[in-house]
C-alpha cells in the first residue's frame, strides 16, 4: 500500500514519529494529497527553508490551515522588510523589564494552583496547572480583565484545532478566531484611550524612527499571541510534564538539582515539541531530493521530525537531559525564530521548579492519551498524574 502522510489523522496526533522516520528515510520531499502540500522532514531541509525566506515565504500564512485576513499581517505570516519592521516594534515592546515583572506573579500563580490540588491523589496537569498558569501569565502581561479568563482560554484552544474529517477549520474554529479578534480589537481601543504599564500598551506606544504598529497589526498580534501563548506554552508544559512522568530518572534528577531544568527543557523541546508543523509557500521552482516543488506550492515544515533526525541528533528517540541540543527547531529558526522563546523558557523554569517541589514523585495514570486535534500543534488534552 502506498505511503500516506495525513496531518489530520488522529493517529498522527497520537504518535507522528514512525511516519516521520519513513518520510526522512524514504520520502524526504513528499507530496501529501491529504494536506495538499509538500512535506520536508529532514533537519537540514527544514532549517534550510527556515533560513531562506526568499524561497520559502510566510506571506500567505504559516498555519497549515490559515485564518481569513491573518496572512501578511502578523510576525509569523510576513516576510522582510515588513516582517523586520513588525519584529523590531514588537521586540521593543517586549522589554526585559516586562519579563522581569513576570517572575514573581508566575511563581505565585503556580504555587496557588498547586495548593488547590494539594489534597488530590490524582490531578489533571493540563486543566488544573498548565493551562491555568499560562492564562494567568498572559492576563498579567497584557493586564486583561480576569473575569473572561476561562472564555479566552476556551476560544484559544478551539482556534488551534482542525476537523479531522473535513481537513480544515470547522465553523466553530473560525468563530473562535473571530471572537478572539473582536476581543483583541476592543482591548486595543480601550488601551489606546487609557494606556498603562503592560505589554498591550507597549505594543500600541512602541515607536522606532517615527514608525508605530497599525491598529490591525496590534489586534492580530495580540490575537495570535493569546492563541500561541495559551496553546504553545500550555501545550509545551503538558509535554514536558509528560516526559517527566515517562522518564522517572530524569524527573528525579531535576527534583534533586533544579539547575538541570534549562537543559531538560531544551531536550523536551527537541524530543517532544508541541509546535510540530508550520507552512511556507515556494516562490520559485525548487528541486529537492529528485522532486520539483513549483512556485506557488505550499510546503509543510515538520519541526517535530527535524528534531528527531538521526542525521543531526545521535539516538534521537532517546530522551537525554544531558544532551544540550542547541540547534533544535522547537522554537523555529531564521527570521521566524519564536519571539516569545525567552518568555516561554522563564515560565517553564518556574512551573517545573514549583511542580517538583510540591510533587517530586508522580506517574502517568492513562496509558492512552487524548490529543488536541491540530494540523500544527501536538499536546495532550488531559494528562492525569498520580502522586507518589
């Protein structure tokens, strides 16, 4: 039977790695009928595409299934020179001071949510810790009204999903994006009238050589950051917790010596990144591995496969917290390396430190996990952990 790669298949959500290996070894430049695009799976090819925006453009969107009106107006869905302007302005808004202000609220948030489950022998890390902490952090950074926290999270989670049967965004996913865009627009207008000392106000007031972000750019940046922040950070926290449940020696090493957490975090980003696949559009006919990708064709960059490529990482299917995999693509690469990487690293450090203080020993309850149905991201919907 002919090989297929369907990013909408629930079996791929559950375990994409066997299919990734077939892609890397036998079909390194593969046309996926189900996705309607090429798939690049080897580390060198994925990194080569990430660092060559002139050939592999993001201007038609970087999500496998893009939202209407988003392409070209956000950092992740634009090319230089527009991308450079957006990145400079957003980077100037995301000052180190803003990140420094996050540390203590983050620690307090984690401690509070862990205290709330202190008497539970079994708890769901995703809904009771990871997602709650992530929402708290974003609401703190943007100074958002807390009464809508659960509604914002629910819509953000819906935004990243796709329908496995229709292989596209379903009406509820598009409605969630529109809800978030409208929510962000109201926030922008309120904050323009009354700016404060928060990240959203910084986006509005950031200025370089007389250039400022347009209202639509602020709106879509906030919409994307909320979606990516809630799903990417919450998803990665879930994946990190899953790795520590599955590899008790690693977990015990981190509990005994928290200074090992940064290296373990990088290995988790390599081994089980939540950001699995993103899209580009080929600008010129390009030959690769005997295939010709035509100008206008879309290409899927399989980050999750690149990070398991034995051509780059020895024993790639081994979770080794001493590996220090400095060149993984868990945060992308090239001009589109993740701008929120520092924020994610700081948040993850705090969450894992506090988790291992409160619950140094835990095991996974469910052998089979339910996974978020997404053509871009991969993370467990529920991760029940048992103490001891």
